C-alpha cells in the first residue's frame, strides 16, 4: 500500500512529466499560440504560462528589457540565485532569451510573446524550458519568467511597478517564494 506522502510524490512526478514533454525539441506553438523554445534534452522541466497585465505591452516590454539590461550597470539583479539573463532576439511582440544559473552550470531558454487586448492591456504568453535532463526544478522555470516582471516584496522594479495576474497553462512548480533566493 502506498503512503499518502508517496502518493502525493507520484502525483507531483506525473504532473512534472506531463509538462516535461520530450516531443517539444524546437520552437513550436503550444495550445495554438503559446510558443516554446524547445530543448535537446529528452525529459526536461518547463513552465508555460499566460500573464495578463493592466499595463500596456510597451510598458511591460520596457520593464523586462530594463531588468535584463540592468544586470550590466548594477540597477537590477536576478533575485533567484543571481542568474544572468541574455536577450537573444527582440521584436515589438516577442523576446527570445536565455538565463544562465548563478553557478554558471545550467541554461534555460525563454520565449515571451506579447499581444494587446481590446482594452489596451497586455497579455503575455511565456514559456521557459530547461536545456538539460530534469523533472523537478524547484520552480526555476517559473521564476525565470516571474522575476522579469514581478512587483512582489523582494522584487526590484526598475521603471514600472506592473499590475498582473498569472495563469499556469502547464507549470506544475510555481512557488513564488522560491523566486527570491539570492
């Protein structure tokens, strides 16, 4: 007979495996319009989420870009173990980037896509995927996204305190308290 602890662990493992799809090896659309960077690993952790902002997309993109740029001039640091973000490509509606962990061992890739809603607010569909074999990531892929726009206590706002609501499309590990560990 399986203990309740082992049953909970098994459920968590199944949820993580469901979000760690080995079929997603290149940039593909997930659920119609959510784009992911892909991974060469056969099993990997990931987070796919939609965040709605009361702010305009230009303001959201400016804050994310300012945080990434702020790593170089010291106006911002990644609150999740001091990783380093790099923007690989950026357009008016999409940012493709990667984050190197603070210990310089692991790289995760992210795709952030922005659309303006009919009321002028911004919808961001985002995906972060580990680039090595992993299942449990301690909310790292979630934090890779969340820390770019968060306005919680402990998050350092560069230009604009953004107002948002997160929806987890496929993001089994999404503990915001894990995102503020320097």
